[in-house]
C-alpha cells in the first residue's frame, strides 16, 4: 500500500448523482414560488412513483421515519398492540412502533440475506400481534411466500420497510397476488414466477428519499398502498388532520409530515432515471464481487434465486479467518480516504429496547452486526475506483 491519505474522503460511502432534470425541475419549482407542500411536482412525483411500484397510491411525506409513523397510524396500531420487527434494522423501524405506544417484538435475521428469518416469525406471535414489518435490508427483498401465509393465517397486516430497496423485485410463485392489469416486468428471470415490485408486496410500504438512497430528494419519504381507506387516512394525518371539505377544521389530531414541492421536483427527476441508478448499482456490485469473492477473509452479499437485489449498499461480512477487528479495518480504510459504515446495531442491543427483550435470542444478528462493513456504494464510482478500494481492503484484511 502507498502512503496514508491526508485529505477529505476520496471515496464516499454513498454520494448522490444528479445527471437528469434535477436542476431544471428544481428551478422551475423555485420560480413558480410554489416552494412548500403544494405544487405540480408533488402530484407528478406521486403519480409516477405509484406507476413505478404498480400500486394505486403513492403519498409523499417529509422523510422515511415519518412514513413509517404514518403507516403505523393508518393501520390502527395503538397502545398495547405488538408488531413483529426484525432485530437487524435501522432504529427508525422500531421507533415508529413505539411512537404509537405499541411494542416491537424482535425476530432474528437469516444468516444469508440478513433479512428477518421468516421461519421464526410465528414463534413471536401473540394475541396482541397486529402486524409484521418486513425490512428489505440493504436492498435485498425478504422471503415473502412464507410471510404471506403467516399473515393470512393470523390475520396480520404486512408493512414493507423498503427504505433501502427502491426498484427491488420479488419473484412469486403465487400468481393470485399478481394483478393482471399491471405491467409485466421485462426483468422477469423466471417465466414460471410473477415479478412483483417492492412497494406492492404488503398492505402498505414506505420508502426513504434521504441523500444516500438509490434515488433522493435530500430528505423525503413516500408511502405506497392499494388500500383506499389507508390512503385517505394518510392524506388526513400528514396534513395536520385538516378536513378536505372544510378548511381549518380538524376532526383528528394530525401531523405536519408533508414533502415540499422543491423536494418533489428533485425526486421526480431522480425517478425518471431510476433504471440507470439501479443498473449502476448492480454493475458496481458485480465488480466488487469479482475482486472479493475469492478472499478467505470476506463473505460477499448474496442474491437468492427468487429476487432482484438492488445493492443499496455493497455490504460484506468479515469471516472468522480475519484476525483484525471490524472497527480497526474501518479506521485503516479511512486513513486511505475510503469512507465506510459499520452494520446497524441490532435493536436488542440498543438501550431503548434491550430491557424489554431477551438479548440472548438473536445470535445471527449479533454476529453479523459486529463483523459487517458497508463499502462505498454510490453511483459516482467508476470501475477503477472499486479496483483501488478492493486492492487496499484485501491487503488490510490479510494483516495478522
């Protein structure tokens, strides 16, 4: 390796790319003076995102966390209820349940995809369970066939936390879940299975549009659903609870969770180029895989047969052969200008939640959390950038 890098990060963990109509639409919204939560870009983005996800509704809001909160409120989660949540997720997933006075019940993750272990869900269900939140972690869709059966058996609502999974696809054997009016996806890799976009795999879904996401509006969120009642409840809740028929009349307590027209202008331009963003992510993941898959010190992310992974983050797990601590490797990479992120802490380890859960019941999440690294994953990366990152990483992990 060469000398220590002394400046700012040479390779950011995730950097947005604006190469479409972002500036044009933003300036148009600015010049219109419709810069708050009313304007043509709000409507356009909601309509186009609903089409993209093959859902009846797409409803904007201020960020991914408020989207989760609105989803909980719209399906009627209340004090005393329980909601199944993967323990390996970002804290916003669990917090949204807590905001409603309900209790998140954590389930360990799978060792391969790091998503909720669908085979452990039923053991966590009680008479108080009202819903299951599935988190498509780092862009890999959950195994939905079993989760659908569990939800139907126990009359539970499914909420998708798709904050990291814009454009991901689940290939279903259950053709009855597919609406014949939807567009057949050209990416159908298995003619015997139905391709279903993330965002339409449950009763309601949320997406984040934070600056490091696959498409972004800086801050922002969006909710998708096919349920008329849920959609109307969200529209009411996110706008302070104000009646649509009687201005300044508030039949319920609501929230100011609206997106601005300026944000929607950026988001619309990003959505127009989402296929480019997704193809870039997958291409970069393939380059990473080619360089890292033979290392005895690194496990690369996998893609199971019935999904299309979008690789929001290119995420690796250090194997037991690697003698260096994960945080030590992160610090060494930082000295060479390579910004990374550790995996999320499991919810069962965090102070707001570990007291209410048996912290010994999540061995997979505990292990991968301590050994996982998110490498630079932005669409600004070129092949030569990834080659350099891999070269430095492979030399570091060999250190004894």
